[in-house]
C-alpha cells in the first residue's frame, strides 16, 4: 500500500463504501485489493462515484544467457503509466529472482503496459536495467516475457589513456538501438496524435546495460541484429555517501552494427 506520509488512506466497509474529506487541487483515487486495482483522477470521479476494479494481471517468463538458463538473475519490472505534468503519479515497481531453470513469476500486476528486464550491478553504487522489454498486461491474464536466448554477444574493451584503473568508474554505460532518421520521427509524431492499442505480446528490448570491468573489458549477451549506439561514460570514483558517480572524465558514442543471424 502507499506510504501513509504521502497519501490519505481508508478501508471500504462491508458494502464497498469509503469516505475521504474534501480534496484541494488535483488528486487521484487508488484502490488496491485482492480482487483487483483501480486508479481514477478527480475529473473521472466527478462524473461517477462508482469505482470498478480491474482484475490483477500476471507476468511470467524465462531468462537465458545464450543457450543456458540464467539462474539467480535479478529481474526488475515497472509499469508505464503515462501522466500529464503536475498530475498525481503512481508507480508500481517489482523485484524478483529467477529459479534454477531461469524462470520467474510476478503476481498482482496492474493492467496496462509494463517493462520487464534484468537488473545489473554496474558499480558499487550504480544499477542498470538491461533487455528492458515492454509488454501489455490484460486484466486477469498472464503475459509472457522471455529474456535473452537469441542474438549475439557484443564484446569489447574501453581504453582510457592517461587514467589509471583505480581512478575511473564506468557507471551509466548503455547500448541502445539507433534512433530513426528525423523524417521518420515526424511520421511517428503524427501517429501519436491518434494512438492505436499496442499489439499483444512483448516487443524488442529498448536498452541494454553495459557493465565495464576494471580492466576496461565488457560483454553484452543476447543482442538482436540491428544498428546500435554504444554510450560509454567514464567518471571519477564517487566521493561521499550521497553521490552515485564522481566527476565526468569523458564519454563516447560508438556506432555498432550487429549482423543478422540465420539461425536466430
């Protein structure tokens, strides 16, 4: 349930009724129960005082690295609940770990689009999310998201002349699909004016975390064919308990082409 410091809370009575004092400004009503979930903004409540729950969804899948099951892998999931600026925002974040066969299950997922990916420790203070895959979760249904098991490994080494190993930190390095040309972006903007319901099933991952080792080497497994931007950033080690990274020493965006694979 939400933190009581940030949200007023009430329980429904035996007839499903609830009561809050008058609210100032924009607000949202969130209902969480065993039967399901609902979120309504103040304008929606002004039209009707009846709240209908949507049944929780479920997400399951299997994680592989190459041909092998990835056991004990940290999995992270978050919802993609788009809101207008200054509207109340609500986040659902989930963490779980794969079993010995690389399988995972996440229960009580709100209907809508969610992102599922691997959680990778990039440094002592920085965490990245790799193979982030979007999928639409239907009320009362199970969505399946398998991660890895196809594509090529991408390997390389980052060279930082004049910077000793102990004086560098490679936090916040990522591999992302190259954005389409600007004219295609304009076409996409037109389509967004009348968005269609997303197709069921997962879509290709949107990003891959790159963990660079102390010797500068890195390996990203299971990268599908395509054009990518490899963004590498080099920082000084962080100082103090509150900082994730130190001063930025340098960065590079390297173009990468992953060839097609006849056997997947």
